[in-house]
């Protein structure tokens, strides 16, 4: 249903959408509410997604990936999130924040060693940037990486790390110098089994409960210099460029949430009768649906545009932030209106719109808050005008 192909994408994309949609309906939907109630990580689904090649969609086949373009990847995240935003989060953090940075900055040795494990989904990836005192101000991280010969020793605390409960590999950002600016930051590939790395249980949170977010403690974790990703001092740039791609993933997730809310609202409005007729016949409901549909489609176009720019090898910072900002705020509003259309049923935890409302909120927060997106957009535009 809906307008999800109003861009008239070539057939390959439509086929991909229908394959992912069928998988999500058949395999994911039956367990969504239970996984949410129990905050249960959907390990079996992630394994199946790996077998289908969906855990390494934009990774080169040379490294075990599917070699898809970024637009296909955005459609994948959109369709997974239309049924379960938690799975959209897991796949997006794994792919855009772990596998893609490894593909872009990894040495051949690092790619040979780690990338095919990530691309096949056998190893789950996590991106460890945020700290208790460093959220939006990402350049202020305090985790240290002290060099001793051929090794670094990492000490610090990372918080809200998506996938940490099940990740086998982390990209960890730490300071390798003391000048106090972003040029001190370097990135490291860290094996989960490294002594000194401890992962706490997942946070108790409002939404996306099946996607775990954990605190990760690093106490003198020994990392070979061969596992430094990029050069010393390049870490902040690696983090920011990874987040550019990640923000397209979150925008796609938000489009999936908005689409789900729209579909559920239409289905409910045509069958729910009040005052002797379906509520879909009332203008109050029609206007909500019209606004929701328009905003979902606008968010989709911004998201696909950012993905297409990535596929053309262009700078995506501005387009990705615009897509993430608009799509995340759109999906929170769509979920709120979907509850309003459903009335008290929408407020019930037995009904999926309640979960979409809870799941939607984080899209305005993680991978850069809406305020951070506005900072990025404004600073890019002002720089261009100077
Ligand atoms: N690509 C490449 N380089 C970039 C860049 C980008 N997108 N953005 C900035 N840079 C470079 C700049 O060019 C500059 O380099 P030079 O000094 O060489 O010129 C340098 O980085 C510093 O740039 P800024 O002065 O703009 O940096 P800032 O400190 O003012 O930060 C910010 C700006 C936009 C607020 C940034 O810190 C930011 O995006 N914050 C949000 C962080 C975030 O998204 N965190 C989420 C973490 S992951 C998560 O949510 C959980 C999870 O597990 C998924």
C-alpha cells in the first residue's frame, strides 16, 4: 500500500523492496511485540538477514558483501523498520557505522580479517563514540589510547552503544594525544574478547527495546597498532563521515516508521465506525492522513536523494543531515497522529501504534540530535556562502 514507489524507481529496487517486505512480514512481524516486551535481541532474525546478504548490503563482494548501492541499503532499512524499527537500528549501526567505515578506511589486512565476518552477519559490529560527558560534543571524548611499542592501551567508558550486547567487533574512538582538540582522536578496531573490555546489560529505555544499547568499559584494553583504523588523529573525521552515512540509515528507518503509521491509520480509519459511518469520512481524519502521507513522501525523497548522492560519490554531509532531521521529526509526528486516529486502541500496548510512537522518539536523538543536525546544516550553508 501507499506511495513507496512514487519516485518510479527502476524494477530492481521494487523487487528488492518486495523481497525485504515479504521477509519482514513473514519472519519479523510474528515476534515484534514479544521481543519488545521482553527487550529480547532478535538473534535468529539477524542470522537469517546475514544468510540473505542483508548484513553487508553495501559491502563489496570481494569482502563478502552484496555490493548493493546505498539506495538499496536505504530501502532495506526502510522496509525492516516498517515492521520493526529495532531491527532497522541493529542493521543500520552494524552496517553504516561499522562495516562501511572498515571498508572505507581499513587496510587490506584489516578488511581481509574482519570485513567478511561483518558482511556475512557472523560478527555483529558496534560503534563506540559517545561517553557520559560527550554526546553532541563528540570531539570532547576522554577515552585514552596510550601507545607502548606496537600496541595501544585503551581506557575509558562508552555509553549508549548500539549492538554492544551481541557485538563481536567495536570501532572505538579514543584520544592518542593531549592537545585537547579533535585532531587528538584516533579510531581502533577492538575485538570483543579483548581482556579489559566489559559490556553492561542493555539500558532500560522508552523504545527500540529489542535493539540493545549498553555501557562499554575499557580498562587498559590492548589493541595492536595494526588495528588502528586510519592514521593517528584521523578518528574524528572517520566518526563524522561514518555518521553522515549512518544518518541516511536513520532517515530511512524514520521513513519506514512513518509509512507504517500511515498504513495502519488508513486501515483503521476505513473500518472504524462512529456516528453511523467510517471515521475516514470525517474531514478531521482525512486531513491528518493527507498531511501524514505528504510528509512521509517528502522524507522519503530527501532520504533517497541523500543515498543517491552517496552512490555518485558526492559529499553527503548536508543532504544526510537534512534527511535525518526532516524524517525523524516527521515520524514522531506521524506516530503521534496515528495514535490520535486510533483513539484509546492506539494507546494500548496490545496495538502496534503505541510501540511505533515509543520507537520513533530515538530517531530525533541518536546519530546526532535534531539540534546537532541543525548545527551541521547551518554551518555547511554559512560556509558555502562565505
Ligand atoms: N565529514 C568529514 N569531516 C568532518 C565532518 C564530516 N561530516 N564534520 C566535521 N568534519 C571535520 C571538519 O572539517 C573539521 O576538520 P578541520 O579542523 O580539519 O577543518 C573537524 O572535523 C571539526 O569540525 P567541526 O568544527 O564542525 O566540529 P565540532 O566539534 O564543532 O562538531 C558537530 C560538530 C556537528 C556537533 C559534531 O560533533 C556532531 O556531529 N555531533 C553529534 C555526534 C553524534 O552524532 N553522536 C552519535 C554517536 S552514535 C550513536 O548515536 C549511538 C550508536 O551506537 C549508533
